[in-house]
């Protein structure tokens, strides 16, 4: 039971008999509360004394997230170091990703065949990081299609994505001086309903028979429905997603698949911008760091030491 | 100007959200929650743009009698009819239970939902079963030793997940569980860690304005 | 060789026809190929509900829509039946806009079977826009997040909502989920912050994504797709839609395995020539 100082008691929670502490998640800040334990079923003799009044005070830092801050801070530091080094002229070589080279190749093929390129940015809202990464890639693809004078179709399943995609494609065309080629029906909003969207995009594929399908973004159950239809119309298909459960479908049904981090690295690799490449290098270094931590954690845990695991445990 | 202002807004909002993740103080929390509410409101408005775009493109298609134009009439009629039914019913009247809101069981809007939307949506999802079979036939090639391992794992899993597997041999469901719990989980965690790093790097690149494609191109 | 060539050019509609027949026939005639054996994941789901004291309040989130109803609906219905059989108070909601009518249906069917009263034994709070934001906001106050139920009745007038302030009064979270927002977000936003016990029923394709949560104890049980739902139906001793679907699924899985073998045979000549697009 809880009451504001001097008020009447009201139940807040039921806790187990053996509990020795309790955190009240619903307390208002800076209000004095008094607490009292009441036995269930009621037995007045077992009820506790009324506690001294306590006030919840807001913290400026959530200490349970200290480990997250350490890792993110370390990552950011590496990011700045490698971006600076990269700007200073240091060059790195990265493992080539066949799917990336294939994007330009696919657009070239569409140009030769006089057919269009279909770009599907997934089915998530614009606040999803995968959709944001897809918009970055769309910008690069739009520039390529504008340069090659190839038709680009972008059906979207969220009005938010539609608004951004339209701006991104328009800018892509204007960046290579081909604003005249941009048509207002290239980027279109279809519907926010997942399977109605799939039906519409599949219909678009069957009617227009694009030469290249770029399926880049967050996908769910629609991945195979889109990729199999794309295959049936003979399109070269390049997919990219960080949704692990959909990767097998793309790997089986598409010509190339960008898996997880490859998908996020794609825009940097396509741009060749040293600053972006620097950020990739930083990611690689932190990955090595994490591998070391994981192996060390396993060894320590096996030998009964849990402090490292405890430090990285999130609340 | 056109590119600087969106970049500054992105940076300010991004950095604030990052800080808010670590700061539970109400003064920050209030703005944090408020900003998320703004996002919902902004997304609500984009629906107006989306529907306008849908109507514009499809009415033009019909007017010009482009290929498959009768289907576009079905689309526009479906959209307008569903909207009209929803708006005409509105929300339920708490004082008068005989007035059914659009979301109430038995309303006309619910009839549209059950009669059209529900079966059509389920049909699209059910297509997956057909497409998985055709993809298995077309693309699951055993070209190498690794591909063979993959195929064996797939067989065990497909049989282990249904009662038939247990009927063939009780070891099969156990083997399927082991595959899912150990190798599958290990590989997936590896991919997830890599993807999470990609997420952070992409997020930082956008917040710091290194990725200018997003939000309106690199400028000429 | 000519047989192999004709196999290679097999019209995929023949495959579709075979799948269609293999799914429809067992559903119509009921073959009873093999009994369903509950896995430890389904048992965990069942036990979590069995462990609760009678009369506890449970949050039932039906975050799916008709698209995945074939998988999610049977488990949703079985869970509602189980909860009502054990006289739990159910607070239901959906974070999918097209979800609430399915929740209504599930609660009405189970409620009728066990003689439960809407408002007294269960309530459908309906849909609220905002995804994770709704979850974290419920942690502060459920009545403030959902000031009225789906039908527009203010929560203070609903008996089952009396005394419910936040997750503190909820004893179990049952998440029936098709994707985003769903089980993953409930774990991240609610289980990890408010330490609420949770079980989940998800689509088969997404189930592996939640195995780590199960291993970490953040989920006490997990039903994966129709097979998971069938296992749960066996545990609650009420065979339903999912159990009936198991014959169809068994045959479909067998057929897909057969297609992999057939596909490899058909493309054997191409493999020997060492070419072909994947």
C-alpha cells in the first residue's frame, strides 16, 4: 500500500512474501510517499509499520546504461579517429561485395534491354534505420538510372517513406543534371497494408517486367513473395536486409544478397567517400574488439568469473 | 539553405534522442515523449500526401486509358467506398449503444473488413506455401559440401517441426531443436552483432551529416 | 535425359497445384498422420499460465492482422481459452490497426464457452497508435494510455480495470505477434524494464528470432507458428484449428523436401556442365 504523506493508503502492488526490497515504478517525482505492507489474505497482526516518507528524485544519468555508454563512446571515438585518418589520405582495402558491383551492372543491363529498374524499399516506416539506409542507397541508384536514362520505379508502403523517397529520387536526378527526366509517378505510395502492398508490387512486376529488382530495406513475410515473382519475370535481383529471418529467402531466390552489415556498408562502399570508408574501418575495429570480449567472456565464465558478463548485461 | 536546414534539424533531433536515451530526468523525458508524439502527428499528415499521390496517379491512368485501366477504377472505388463507410459510421457513441462506431463488431466497416480485407490478406500470405515449394525446386542446389550440409539440416528441420518427424523417429525433433538452439542461434547472433554495428555507424553518419543523400542529395 | 529436361522446364503451376491438393485434402478429410508431441517451448508457455494464481490479471496482446491469422489466430484462441478456464482476468489490446476485431472474436468465443462477462472478466482496449511508445507509456499508467476501451467505455467504469495502474498489477504478458511491433518490442520495452513474466506465440518464420530471449529466460514459453499452436492445443486438451492443420503441414513439408531432391535431379546436367545462375 502507498499513500502521499498524510493521505489515504491505496494498493500499489502485490509482492512475494520473501521479497526484501521493492521498486515503485509508478511513483511521481518529488512527492513524499509512505508505504506499508499488508498481508494477503488480510491478517492485521502481520501488517508492517508505516515507512518513513520517501521522495523519488529524478536522475540525470541512468547508471544501468553505463555499459552502453562505454561501448557507444568507444565506437564514436574510433569513428572520429578513422574519419580523420581517412581524410588525411590513409587508404584501406575492403573485401569486395559482389552484390554491390552487381547493382550498377543490373542498371546497365536494364538500360541495354530498354526496361525499367524496380526499387522496393521494404515495408517499414521512415523511422526504421533499415529504411533510412535504403533511402541512402536509393539516392545512389537514382543517380545511376538518371545517368543511364533508365526508368526507375519506386513503390512505397508508407506515406512517410513515399515523401522522403520522392525527394531523394528528385535530388538524385538533379545532381546529375537530369531533372527533366524525373516523372512524378516514378515514386508512388501504394498502401500501408503489408499484403495489399505485395499484391500491388507483384502486379507491377508482372505488368512492366523490370530488368532489375532491387529489394533493399526491412522485409518480413513478403520477401519470398516478391523475390519469386521477380524471378518469374526474369529480372536480375539484388536484395539487402538486416532482418535475419528473411535472409534465407533472399539468398535462395535472388541473384545477390547483401547480408546484415554488408547492407549498411553498401552506401559507403558505393560512394567511395573517404569519410564514409573511415566509418567502415571503425566498425571493423570495434567488431574485433567485440570478438575479443566475447571470447574472453566465454573463458572467464567457464572459469567461474562472471564480472565481464555482468558488466555487459543490459537491464 | 534547402539542404542545410534539414541537416541541422536531423543533427539536433538525433543528438537529443541519443542523449535522452541515457538521461531519465523528467525535463528531458517530457521533450523526448513530446518529440515522439510529434513524429506520430507528422506521419499522420503524410497519409494525406500518400492518398493524394495514389489518387492522382491512378485517376490519370484511367483518364488516359493506359494499360489495365479498369483495375485502377476498382482500386479508386475500393479506397473511396471504404473511407466513406468508415467516416459515415465514425466512432461509437457512449451515450447511445445502438450507434455502432466503425470499429464495433457488426458495423458496416467491420463487414468490409471481414468480407474483403481479411480473406484477401490471408490469401496473399498463404501464397508463401506455394512459392516456398517452387523456390525449393528451382533454387536449392546442392553444389558443394556446405550446400549438402544445408540440405541435410533443412530436411531434419522440416520433418522435426511436424508430427510426421516424430512418427518417423523420435530423434528427429530433438535434432531439429539442437540445430535451432545451437548452430542457428550462434550464426544469427554473429549476423546481428555485425548488423547492429552497421546500424550505429549508419545512424552516426546520418546524424553527423556525412550521408547527405538522405534528406535531399549531395548537391551539385 | 529427356525426362530430366522436361522436369527442368516444369511449369511451376504444377507445383502450386500439388501444394494446393496436399494442403486442402488433409484439411477436408483429416488423415491423422501422427499425434502432436508438445515441445519444451510450448510446455513453457502452458506452465507459465498454469503457475499463476487463479484470478490474476493477464495482459493479452494480439499484435497481428488477418494476413497471419492462419498461424496466430489458433494460438490466440487457445490462450484465451486457457486463461479463462483458469479464471484469469484478461486485459486485451492490439498494436496492429487491423488487430482488434480478431481479439474481439477470440474473447467472444472463449468467453461464451466459459460463461465469462465482458467488462467483468475481460476487456478489449483496442488499438493504439505509437508502437513501442504505447508499451513504455503503459509502464507509467495503463489508464492514461488507454483512457477507454475499444467500445468507448471509460476504463474507470470497467470492473476488470479496477485497481490497474501499470504493469505492477499484471502478472503475465501473453504476446501473440506477427512482426513489428510485437514480441521483440514487448521484451525490450516491458520485460527488460519492468521484469514482467512473458510468453509469446509468433509466426513460424519469425520464431527463431526469439530463441535467444527464451534461452535468456526473458520469455518463459514460445509457440512457433501453427505447429506451436497445435502443441499448445494438445496441452490445453482442446484440439482445434492448428491440430487439424498439422496433417496438411506435415505433407507440405514432406513435399518441399521432395521438391529439393527433384530440383537437384532435374538440374543435374547443368551442374555437370558447371554453370547456371543460382
